[in-house]
């Protein structure tokens, strides 16, 4: 692949934030315009859990065990990947993009792959398994052009 073609959408995501970008520059000198930004507030599990795990009686005398506690932080991460996949489906269905590059941490990419509709999957031209949501936009353009250009 030679650079990032004009009109290509780039989604840069981690488990709590996603940027929908479009290359409005040239293939070898991309310039990203932010199409949409989505953030999810997802405090650490300890801040979301109400109490200690529940207890139940074991079969032995005077023995109790704890129920495994639900990890609300992890559930929110999974839900975010599902919401992101749904957003991509609606945009693909409305033909807002024909080429898509996904940049996300490996675990987020994995969760997205499970959730993405075939219509979106067919438009994915590259995946970059890095979480770059913290990188300023001008540096992101340069880094992704380099990463995608090597693919």
C-alpha cells in the first residue's frame, strides 16, 4: 500500500475513546479531519463495584465461599467495542466511507473483529495494533502513514 488514499477513514480507538478521521490530504501526506469523537466514561472497577462479593455456603461444615464478582470495567470495555462496531456499520451502510483503517490496541481490535458486520469488514484495508489515541493529530498522521505504508 502506498500511503493513505484520500477519502480513507481511520478509526483510532482504545477501550474508552474513538476518533473517526478522514484523510482529506494526499496519500503520501495525509491530513486527517475529525469526523466524530466518541468517549465513554469508564472508571476503574473498584469505583463501580458496590460491595464485597456475595458469599454462599459450601458443602463442608461451616465453610463459605465468595461468588466471583462481575468486573464492570471490563464489561464497559466490551460494550464500547460493540457500540463502535455498530457506529461503523451504520456509516458503512450509508456509504460514508469505502476504505477503513483501524488503529487500536490488540485487545480492542480483537473485540471489534468479533462485533463488526461483514459490510464493515469488507472495507477494512489495514489494521494497526497500537493504541494511539493519546498522540496529537499531526503526529498521528505521520505515524499511521509510516505504519500503513509498511503493510
